[in-house]
């Protein structure tokens, strides 16, 4: 295993932090011959627009954040790319409401709401990590099967 990246690989990693493997093809968008993370490309601008135009605050924004976060996970059940992209936009809506709600909760000393929101974000992150790990383990298992086949043929 290599411990360093050349400059081109580093630039690719910054734009798309997903490995260049077939199982991650739905997680990237090719734009100007560059791989860009579809989730970041669709979710962060959406979150910014939610913060600017809706100015979320209060408990309702925290609950909306958690609800939209759960809805965005439906992406894992669909093989249709447009639905996956729409769910990434929903994740951006969740992030916008979550950041607005977090700001409101901290400013108003609503620490239970902060804990609730941070717990929801933690569960979302663990779900994401598990999904990536599952994909990588499946790729590793396929590669081991292929190498075993090559050894058998020798």
C-alpha cells in the first residue's frame, strides 16, 4: 500500500474523496473531466441556500433537519441515479436546517436540543461510514476472489 499521492491524485482526492472504483461511480459527477463528489456538489450549495433564504431557527428546524436527514437515506434503497441525486439535495436541506437549528440552540442555551442534533448527525455519519466500509469490503472480496482464480490457473 502506497503512503503518498502524486499532485494529480491529490487534486482528484480534494474534489472527490471517493476511491476511483466502479462501486463508487454513482457517488461522483464528472464535470470538466474532473471527478467531483456528488454529495458535496449537491448538498453544500443547497444547505447554503436554505440558510440564506429560509433562515432556519428554533426547535422546528432541528426536527426538520432530522426528518430530512432520515429521508435522504432513502438514497441507499434506490438504484436510480436521479433519485440518489434528489436525496443528496434533501441531505443539503437537512444540513441547512441543522446548522440553523444548531446556531439557534447554542445562542439560546438549549443544550438538550444541541445534544439531540449532534446525536442525529453522529448517527448519520456512522451510517455513511458503514456504507463506505461495506462497499470497500465487497470490492476487496471480489479482488481476492479474482486473485485466487489467477493462482488456481497457474
